C-alpha cells in the first residue's frame, strides 16, 4: 500500500542523494579553465572528458535501472556511489587528457547509479498516483538545488586548494551521504490493473510504438542544451565578459569577477529550476504532458536565440540564467511520468533509462562540439545555433505523442 502522503522518507532521501550527486556533476564546468591552464591543454581535452562522462552516464542509466529492478534499489544506488567516488579519486591523480577522459567513464556510471533513472523510479513506485507527477517534480528540483550548491562551493574551494584536492573532497561527500540509503525502500508496485507481461514484451511494445521513439528522439536536445551550458557557460562568460566590469546588479549578488559570475550563473539556473521543476510536476497532473514538453522546448529555443543575438552584459547573463533555469529540468518529471503513465510502473526505471540515453547522447555532442568549435573558431557561436535548431525540433516532435496507456489492462 503506497503512502498517501506527498512527503515521505523515500522522497526526502532520494532528493538528498540527487542533490549531492548533481552538486558534484554540475561543478565540472568550473574546472575547465584551472585544469586546462595547469596542463596547458586545448579546450577540447577536458571538454571531451566531460562529454565522455555524459555518454557513460547515458549508457549506465538503463544498466543501473536494470540492476535495481533485479537486485534491489539500494544495492544499485550504493554501487553507483562507490563507482562515483572511485572515478573522482582516480581522476584527482590524472595528469594526461587520455587519463581524464578514460576515468570520466567511471564518474559517468557513478552519476547513473545515483541519478534520475534509479531515484525517480523508486520515488514513483512509492508515491500515490495522485501525487506522482508532483513528487517527481520535487525530486527533480532537488537535483537543481545541488546545482545551486556545487559550482559556488567548487569555486570557493579552488580559491584555497588545487582542483585535485577538491575532487577528493567530493568523493568523500558522495560516499558519506549513503547514510540515508536505508530510507530508500519503495513500497510494492501496484500493478493489479496491468496484465502479467514480461519485460521483453513490454520492451517490444515500447520499441514498436512511434510515441516511445518520439520521446526518445525529443530528449536528445534537452541533453545537448543542458550539457553544453553546464560545461562551457562558466568559461564562456569568463572570456566574453572579461572586458566588462561587474555592474551594480552583479555586485549586489556578491560577485566581483567574471569567473565568479560564471559559477553564479550555473547556481542561478539551478535556483530557478527548483521552481520550474516543481511547477512542471504540478502542471503535469492537470494538462497533457506532451504540450507542456513542447512549450518548454519552445521557450528554451527562444531564450537561447535571444541571448546570443543581443549584446552580452552581466545583466543579460543573469536574466538568461533565470529564464533558462525555469525550463532547465522541467522536462524530467514530465518525461518520466509520461513513460510511467503510458507503459506502467513495473519497468519504468529501465524504460526511462533507455530514453535517458538519448538525453546523454545529446549531452555528449553538446559538450564535445562546444570544445571542437571553440578550438577551431575561438567562439561558441556555432554551437549556440545548433542548440537553437535541435530545441525547435524537439518542440515539434512532441506534438504527435499519444498519451494513452499501451499495456494490456485487467478487466474491471
């Protein structure tokens, strides 16, 4: 029997794990310049490491979801935390681009084990149907809270120690948070309304369903836009705004440098997304999710195009961060609850994990292409416009989605 309350121990514990995992993951863009300057690397070198991290996250997501469904949620999450910490510890000793790029595979798998696929599935199974969309929105927002914390903390630590020491601190933090793991115990899944279909049958139905394909393809642009901004936005702001002194708006936020503005922008995005993710989850209870998703991608497309077409100032950076942040992870509770609604709760984690691979494939190209284009042209303009294009495509591809359940139902 599911807990009829919205705020349960599972939701709180899951939110804390996501918050910590995302605070570390969101801070990697802050390390772009320090690591490149220490080793005299091209921008593509560490960019490729982050791109590989995102791709490994995407590959690992359905794998960890399958591990959770077969061996238990808590074992999968604990394994993810250990792999995450191991990747960070070994990366702290890496001195070549190839070593960083290889070790980011471990970090990416660690993020998968402590990330959306596993955590949202546990929360979804443990929450009553009337609260599910909102609960997923709240849990997603917790990841954004980590985005508020991570980059400024990383920037502050870098003022007093080198980047490798910060990696070690982050490794200890993710393992220490496993103290909340005993609370990640989901209730039995209520599948009495579903026929007893095997995983292969459910997967076959999903793969043959055009709706699942459209959700899969549409999630690509989400990953492209978010990963590009997370990885390159701090460095982009630092360089483009370097000749512009911080104005009164920025000083009022306690920032006195363009590097600080870059870290702050990621935190502002995370702060705005707390509101955006929760609002999306609440709206998903009342409105068709496909139209909400289409609207979110349209909003992102307009925001990105406007930002690169107007002269950049610290004020426009803050405004863009607020607007983009409100749309940032709003797609996650809508996409995950849409999959649960159409294909059921039993294999929600794995089905969402497969769709999330598309998100991370987009993340790989967003981060990698950002580094390639910067080294070739000395700017990120081309990548910004590619992001605008794929965002517009996702806004269109969600419109034909059919939201009706696909699995066989038991007779009433």
